[in-house]
C-alpha cells in the first residue's frame, strides 16, 4: 500500500505541482471533477472485468484524429476472443445523472425502474415473476437500500 501512496504522491507532485493534501481538498471541492474521475474508474473496472471474462478490449480515444465512424460513440471496442465481431460499448457510472433523473436512490423508484427495464437485464429470467428476482438482487447487492430496523 505504501508503494501505491508513494506513486500517487509523485504523480500529484509531477502533474499538479502540489501536495496530496491540497489535491484531495481540491477534488472534494469539485463535483464535476469527481464525476469525471468516477467515469474513468467505472471504465477501468469494466475493462478489467471484461478482460477477466475473456474479451479483447480496445479503447476508443476521446480525441479522435481523422474521420471517426458516425455510429462509434463509446468507450471501448470489445469482442470475445477467437471471434471476428467487434462491438462498441459505452460505460456509465452508477452515480450518474440517470440516478437523479429517475430518483433511483429511493427503493420503490429503483425497484420500479429495474422491473420496467427487466427485459434488458441478463440475470432476470423472463419466464418467471420479475419482482422477486429484482428484490433478491437488491437485497444481495445493495444492502444500503434495505430498510433499517427500528
């Protein structure tokens, strides 16, 4: 862990010409910057997960040189190894504007949103009742959404 902190310290000093303490304070004061970093973290975690599952990943650069394909708006090209087909993937962090727009921080709204879009969720068995599957997933994966005991 010390090695990571030392590398972070060097990075902050070299790139931002300041201390980690000042850098952290500035980061806390800037919600836009936090959102940008969160997006990068989301992309990196997704990339690592897809690679572990056997996908080949190619990053689509933000600043494209030359003509960009008109339908290739996204973060990555990806494909299963040993297949010729590439797909475009855009990753979105959980903490996005969508959360605010849909008020997904409210358990009932989150449940309703997931049920409405259950046809797009791969772990939902479409032949079975959807709501219990959604509630089991929320219980197992989002413990913070569980009602607190009085």
